[in-house]
């Protein structure tokens, strides 16, 4: 099969090329998917660059990537089913993640075929394209992992999503809306119409207004860029309100070369033990299956509208990663083999 092959860490132009590889072998719990679309998200960039270095010790591969094929979000058609995998049959159209655990690993999706655990896949809903479905899995998982549980949204909550126009933010905005929240979305001037179209009740242009200095108070600040300190963001919380940081390394320009933002997160985790406002308050970790099923339902009901910017070929993956890192994309970037 044709695949994007990465033999070492470095800039996409220097370390990625299209080559011929054997089709992946599947384990008993996996299926083989013929790839129709795969998405380019910041974690793909991290593993190609090998930055922060810590990811190499976290399983990606110390000298070179253990899996030479990047990409971890996929949509396609099942062509083979493992002996203990009973959820899908040959011919089913599916979407999801190709790896369980941390996404700081190559997942093999930038290829004609990829193996994937059946637990991290869901059926492609009718009327949703392969490109749309492939754009949501990893971002959707990070959102659902970091939002409070469904019950918390029972009474109408005021949620602010900072960085709402990005891959993670557009999904946080739409899941919060689907759970009944009143959502204020913060991003750049050019993305405000998009945010209104996605259902934001109120938008704030970060180039003109600082949400931490306004009068409004929120039950949850879901912060993607992390451009204000927690102490500053806390001023925008209602009593008992919560603050969640996703964090953005901005393609190696934020955080340190070795640990990236990991040390900042560890400090926040320690602090959260003494500060109930820090963190989502979630008591359970959602499984991949639960999350993909939620995303499937929201896609099917029209409550989650993926925003696709551009689609690239396998040969154009270095250009796609450059485009991602340029910050010019208005929606998700896809690869089709
Ligand atoms: N996407 C994924 O699948 C995924 C999964 C797991 C973890 N993550 C992590 O989550 C982080 C965010 O990913 P993403 O895909 O959402 O990134 P993204 O698409 O770049 O989104 C970030 C958004 O924040 C906006 N922003 C920048 N500065 C801001 C400011 N001062 N105030 C408010 N908004 C601001 C950006 O707008 P501009 O265009 O103006 O810069 C952009 O719309 C990354 O660090 C990534 O590693 C992502």
C-alpha cells in the first residue's frame, strides 16, 4: 500500500516521504480500515517534529518513531475484521482513532489502509462525509475528557470557550450547546461569524476585548490557548465555577523543548487537589467507545457540524502540516489517500 513514511524526527519536508509498505496486520480486537480521509491535527505535528522531547520517552519512540506512518484520526471502510472483533463487518463505514491511549504516537492513518481497535471506532452516520467524520475524533476526545459530566449541565450553565474557533474549541462549543449551556465563544475577528453559525450565544473578539476584564461571570471557562494565567481567569468565574486548561504549544513556540507544557500541567494538577475550581470536576474518565458513540450521535442529529478547511493528498502531507502550523486554516485539514 502507499503510505506517508517517517524515518526520523524533524521538519515535515525533511522527514516525510510517500513510500510502499505492506498492509498492516490486525490483532484479534482490531479491524483493517481502507482509509478515505484522515485528519491533520496538532498532535500529528508533535510526533513528526519529535517535540517536546518527552513524547519520545512516552512511547512514540526514542531515536525514531516506532510506527513510521503518522496520523491518528480516520474515516473509511472496514475491509477485514479480527477474530475477537464483533462490532463491525466488512463493508461498514466507520470513523474514529487508530490508537488508544495518548495521541503523542504515530497512528498509521496517512496511508491507504490502517489497523484500528474496534473500541475506538463508531459507524459513520448517514449524510456525514468521510472528511467531516475524520476531522472530529481526537479533538472530540480531548473535549469530552475535559468537560464536566453530562449531569453538571442539567441546569443552564454559562460556559466560555476561549479559542472557540479552533479544532478543539469548535467541538467544545457545540457539545456544550448540545447539553443546554449558554455559550460565549472567544476568538479572532475573522472567526466570529463561524462561531455564531455553530450556535454561540455570544462572541468575543480577543483582538478587541479581554474576557477576564468584562463583567460577565461563567460556570466554566474552557481555555484552549491558555493565554491568561489561572489566577486571572478565576476573576471571570462565578462562585463555584470551574476552569479547564487545554493548552496550546503553538508548534514548539510555547513551552520548553524537553518537557513542553507538561510541567505547567503537573503544577496545575497538584494545585487542583486544593482548589475545587481548577479542573472539570469529572469523576470518571470516558472511554474511547463512549466518546466516539457520543460524537456519532451528535453528528447524526446535526448538533455537531465539522468545519473542513482543505484536503491534501498523501504527497502533500508536509504542505498540510506547514499550513496547520501557519495558523491560517479556518477549520480542519484533511488528507485523502
Ligand atoms: N486538535 C486536536 O485533535 C487535539 C487533540 C488533543 C490535544 N490537542 C491540543 O489542543 C491544543 C489546541 O488544538 P486546536 O486544534 O484547537 O488548535 P487550533 O485549531 O490552533 O485552535 C486554537 C484557537 O485559539 C485561538 N487563539 C489564539 N490566540 C488566542 C487568544 N489570545 N485568545 C483567544 N483565542 C486565541 C486561535 O485563533 P488564531 O487563528 O487567531 O490563532 C485558534 O482558533 C493544541 O495544543 C493541541 O496539541 C489538540
